[in-house]
């Protein structure tokens, strides 16, 4: 299972969630809340969602810390 975390990599709460998930053996991926502002690669093609070169289509659970 993988969990997406929407937020900032310097946010202490996001770091705590990522750490707790890791301790449970859950893979997590940080989706930076400023990705589009900084031109980080985010795309949808052929029904697949890709963030910074990583296919995130299978992620079904998200922790939402912030929305720009």
C-alpha cells in the first residue's frame, strides 16, 4: 500500500506522518503543495497520473496537509 502526502517537505506534521507510516511499513510519497508553482513535472496521460517521474495512479489514500 502507498499513501500520498500533500504538503511541504519542511513541514513537521508531514514529516511525522511520513515517519509513522514508514514505521508501519507503508510506503508514502510527498506530493509538494507548490509543485505546479515550481514547474515540477505533474502529468496525466492515458489515464495514468505521474508526479516527478513516479506513477501515482495506484495511490488510494491521501493525507492532505494543505492545498495552495
